[in-house]
């Protein structure tokens, strides 16, 4: 197994244990005072495993899906924790995908002003992205992750056993973040490009999960609160989130892959870039995405990009754009110009 460590706010630290058997790396004493948070899908697949691992812990299962990543679900969880008598010395065990991890992480930050949290990511997306780095949030007022906090989990247990039960769409969702990481890391880009036919192979994916965690953990170590370097992790997300909020028919990762296609084209318009590399990046994104999905009008999606919390002042849209292998730039585009560019790119791509 491989272990990573990330320092968080003040003395807060996170230990990430990655490999076969990682779920069993949590010592038995960790079950004392624990409260388990999961969703109905994970409970149906792994309910017996959870009960055997945490026999005395209360379990709360939310309804599965991004649609339930809401303040209502957050406060329902906090209410269940209070009724169960969870103490400040207790810990919240979050077993599930990114929605469970985000809501559970935020609940652990709020409950009694902060209790210990352990993340057990069960989806590819959660393993390579959302469980790493301490970002927690719920969606609010039509804006993704508008209410949140930075809260490093005490431990993240990344076990490839969970990947074997994922449908292709969930794999594709994780590939969105993996291809994003490849746009930031030349070695990963070369490996994925050379193995495009293996992108849905669980054994291949299990082998590259540690590399993706290493990429993200190094960025988070250098910029734990997204003040500078960590903005690179938004590649594909400004435009991807805009379509996701307007449309909502695809998975998060599918929208990120779509965002990468659009933002590679924005890089061609606004930067001195390596166009051959950007075409190779787009080919990789298309291999993960499959056919280019039907999308609503880009002009309507752009309105949601204006609401993105990463934007600066003055009605401009901030985009993290790939330019060369392993290189990116931050583009600050006037809103009306961004609207026009997005509509023209959509006509070209779709």
C-alpha cells in the first residue's frame, strides 16, 4: 500500500492510504464512537461489509445523487448525529462517492465545531479527486458547492476493491478528473495516451489511482486553500460546471470532459499554445467521453459560468486553460466575449 500525507489548516493533517486492503487499515479502536454516513446505493452493495466493520455504529444512508447534495441533506445528517449522541471525541466515517464525502466532510467541520472525519471513497471520481484535499460543500441557490469549508479528513482509505462494482458511467465520471490531471502532468498524459483502450479496465485504473492522488496531493500541499496554484485543478470545470448546472443530464465527470474540449478551444483562441498537443488532449477526452453529448445552448450555459465563485470582479470569467503538455494558463475573459466564444465553439464541436 502507498501512504500520502497532507497538511491542512493549522495543525490539521490528512493521511491517505491507497491500495488493496486499505479499507481494513483502520484500526478497530476507530469504530469506537463512530457514526457511519453513506448513501442508499452503497448500502445496498456493501451494507453487510459496513455492519461487520462497524457493528455498533449508527448508520445514516442518504438518497443517492447530486440532486440531494443540499443543505436539507446536510442538516438531516447533523440531526441524526445529534440524536445518536455523537461526541466531540467521536468520528464520522463517510463511505461513498463524492456527494457523500462532500456532505459528510462539511458535517464533520460543523458538528460541535469540528470532529474527526474518515473518508472511504467508493467511486473512481472520489478516489482520485473529491476525497483528497479537504474541500467540503453542498450546492445552494443553483450554484455548485456554494456553501462549504476546508476540512482535511484524518484518514482517506482508497481501496480498489470498490472499483469492480462501478458501471461504465461512474468510470467515465472519474475519468473526467483523471484526464484533467493528465492535462497538468506530462507523464500521466503520456501513459493515458498510450493506453486509451484500457481506460475502462478496473486493473489499469487501480494502477493509476495512486499517481492521480500524488498529483492532487502535491498541489494541495502547496496551496491548501486555493489561493494560487490549486486553481490549476479547475481545468475543464468553469465551462463544465456551467453546462452541468443548466443541463444536469450527465455525470459530473462527463461535464468536466466536455469542459476540457471547450477550454482547449479557448486556449487556441487566446494563447500561444501547442495546437498538436491540444488536439491529442481532446482525442483523449473523447476516448473517455465516448460520443460528444447533446448539450443545451452555450449562451444559456454561460450565464451559470458568470456565477462561478472562482471568478474575479468586473463581470469576467476565469478559465484554467491547457496550453502545452503539463502546462496551463489562467484566462480572464470578458463575459460577453466568453458567451460569443462558447457559442462558436459549440457549433464547431457539436
